[in-house]
C-alpha cells in the first residue's frame, strides 16, 4: 500500500514539473514552438528597394512639403503692397525680403515660413502682420533614360514614379521595369537606389530608367 502511494506522489510531481519546463521537453523530444507558428520577426521583414534617410519627409500634401532651391513662392502681407511679392528660392534655399534681409526657407514648410515672417515683421516693423505664403511652382524633378521625353518637370506632392514617367512621355519599348533607379536630392552620397513604379517621388529627385536587353 505504501509503495503504491509513493508511486502516485512521484507521478503527480512529474505532471506539476512539466509545464514549467516545456522548453526543455521540447528540445529533448525535438519539438519547438516555431515548428507550427511562424517567427514574428521573420513575418515583419519586407524587401527594401528605395531606402530614404529618416530625416527625409515624404510630402503627401502641400502642408507637408519641405521648401528648397528652385521653388517659386507667393508672399502676401495684407494691406502691405510693398511686402507682397513673387520670388524663387536661390540655390541656398533662401531669398531677400524687405526690412528682413536674407530669409532661409530651405527645409521649412509654408506654415513654418509664414510663422517666421510674421514673427520677424512683428519685431519692430508691423503691429499685427497678416502673412500668407503659397507655392506657385514646385522645384523640378528629373527623368532620364528610356522615356519618351527626358528632362525636368515641376514636382507635385504625392507624385509616384509611375506618374512621373507618364509625364515624361511614358516608357520606350526598350525600357526595363526592373531597372528603375532614383537619386534623392536630400541624399549627400548621390547613390542611385532601385525603386518601383508605385514609390513616392520626392522633390528634386532624379529618376533613371535603364534599357532591357532581353
């Protein structure tokens, strides 16, 4: 009787020990949780064709657009005709403005620039300036290689590579859909990166479509 009771206690202790050491049992018998469940880290991996610097903001609408060299702006200051004008940003992304001298607009949104001009005009020039900034013409992007009309075209927020190629006259019969490269204006290395037709274009980008030899 005592022997049977001892055997029962040993058996129960084994069941209590098993859940806490399931990993050990899995290894012992050759089973792991990954045999039936995909790894979460692997499921999150996706191919990267066009790596963009984290500092680069992809403009999907006018309010997100970052100003740069070549952009043409309209500045309106209500009831101040001499302060209202059209201008194009210099290669340094700046412009000369009455009273204020050189104003740097590079990498600012139109909202940022409005706030800057308003604050600086308040500082000893106007009591309550009402400033409005608009983009009259975006700086161009460029399309080279196997397209109907290579060259520069005005950028628009949200523009895709596919639409940009269409603006440049479409692909030629020799164009390769697998060899489309983009050089980002904001990339200091100027590295051509493999991209896709649905990728979002950035202002000042240069697209190159290679030939297909097959």
